[in-house]
C-alpha cells in the first residue's frame, strides 16, 4: 500500500525548471532513497513534499489525502517530519529542550489549563517526557541530554535533529543528507539507527543521500534524478548500474 504518491510534480522558478514532471510512490514501511548529482532537484522535491514550495504542476497524495495545497504548518500534524541539510536547531537550548519542542505538534492543552497546571497538563507533560526519553535511548544521546546544542560536535547535532523529528511521531520521515558531515563510524551508526527507526518504530523513510554505501545498505528502493528529471527507480544495485545514472554522474 502506498503511503505517499507524487504525480507528475513540477516546480518552476522563473525560467528555471527545477523539477520536471516527476512521479513516484513510496510504500508504507519502506526506506526510499533519492540520489543524483548536485543540482538534480533532490532537496527541491523534499521542499515540495513538506509544502515549503508550491508545485507548479502535479499533485502529492499522502495517506490517501491530497496535500498539494495543504498549509505548510499543517504538514507535521498530518504525520510528515523532516530534517535539513544544515541543522536547524535552537543553538542555545539543551538537547532535552530541543527534543521536547518536537512534541509540540501533539499538544492538546490550552494556555489557561497550562497556567493552572491542571491534571491533563501534567499527564501530557509526562507523556512527552517519556517520548523524549525513548528517543534519547534509541539514538544513544544520554551523555548529551543536558548539553547546549552550540557546544556539541556536528555529528551529534545531526542526530539531535533526527531525534526531534522522531518526537513528532511521524508516519513519514524525510531525511535530507543525514550522513553529511559525519565520519565513517558515525555513518555506520546511522545505518543501524535507520534500521531501528524503520523496523522498530514502523516509520516510513525517504532519504536524500550522496553516500552510496549508506544508500545500498539502508534502502529498499532508490530513485535517481538528474537536472530535475526522473532517470529511474529500482533496487539500489540496479539503479547504480543504470546507464543514465552512470552518465549523470560520470558524463558521456
């Protein structure tokens, strides 16, 4: 069963056709990777799926619902969370507080009840704290929980951003170059965490990634792009050996 379908999506910026009539579907429970050389349109597709950009043509279906024109701030409530190429965290807050912010999407209380700290607010706070603790355990962030983000190495920041997205309890997780800036050991750890996120938490993952070893290890299927156009979709080894993909990366 498809969780997400993109139907001939395109976006134009003036005379620049950043994405041109790209169609694909992602099955529930799948790890789906998007690859291609720089400027291929990979992150632009993420921006279309998360509604940062409006599509010029086509439509996006998520969990059976047309979300092509859904307001951007509603996307997280629908069950789509994402990370960015460059971490977008609150630099002067702790890891714990950054993760708690991810729970905000599911806040069911109001200002008055929170000011009075009613029983419902206490129960909600406990539930949020438990969710954050589970994510800290999953991503092995225990030693960093009370540290300020600005004081952390880049690799840890990347995992905190993944953790904040997980605290939103998404159905679909969009990871934009999660291994960027990570050393080989951190990248290997990431591959195991991706497996846990997908299999233990049951979260469908779409990943934009340049590290083809990680793509091969973690992905069920891969989509290759070049110049905003779809080249092919298939299993990792099949895509890596596809003539159009080799031409896009290596030239004629």
